[in-house]
């Protein structure tokens, strides 16, 4: 699995607008092949906002870039914010999840 993490700055009083805009943008991403999931993360104190999207393969992540970039710009503009950075990662592990084969037995 692969992930794209984008960081934005939005005025704290515009976070509601930003959340609505990025939620709408997410609707456009759902139509793309390989899209798995997405999250909007906010810090209401300083107006920082992050979007995290998950993709099934590197090819799906890469082929989504043009559409994702357009949606990102539109959502940012609607909230009068700015894009700080966009980075892509391979997901190396998942926290808090144990596979069935390594789960400890309860001793029963």
C-alpha cells in the first residue's frame, strides 16, 4: 500500500470551509482506480490541515497525481489556504494490529 500526505495552512476560522472543500475533493478521488481510503486531519489551534490518502499500488498513486493535484488546489483555494508540502510514502507497517498467527492466547 502507498500513501500521499499533503500539508496545508488554513486560517483557523476557515477550517470548517476547508474540511467541507476537502471532503468534496475526496469524492473525486474515490472514483480513481486503486484509491483505498482518505483522512482529513486538523489542528484547530494553528489552522494546520493534513490530508492522507491511501492507494493500493505505487502505479495507482502515481497515476492519481494529476487529478489529486487539481482537487487539492481547488479545495485549498476555496478555503483561502496554501499547500505547504506533498509527499508520497510506501506503507511499511500498521500500528496496533496483530496478525492472527501472532496474537497471544488468553490461556483458556
